[in-house]
C-alpha cells in the first residue's frame, strides 16, 4: 500500500472543513466571534498534524 495515496484521501475532508470555516467567516462576519474561529482553525491544524504524524509513523 502506498502511504501517499491514503494520506491524500485522509487529509481531504480536513481541507474541505477549513474551506467551509473560511467561507463562513467571509460571508457571515457577524455570526461567529473572531476568537472562536481562530481557536477552531488552530485546533483543526493541530488535529491534521497529529493525524498525519500517526499516519506516517504509526502504520507503515
């Protein structure tokens, strides 16, 4: 099994989620507080990096 193929498929939903969050920020600026959006995006980045690390080192 190629790790790159699984990795690309696994990260795609996270990229879509970040794009959705950015679209919400741009189109509905009054709905969410800016700090909440920053925390969510920061948490998402942490989740992506941890998941990528587990994919890379956990199961080869």
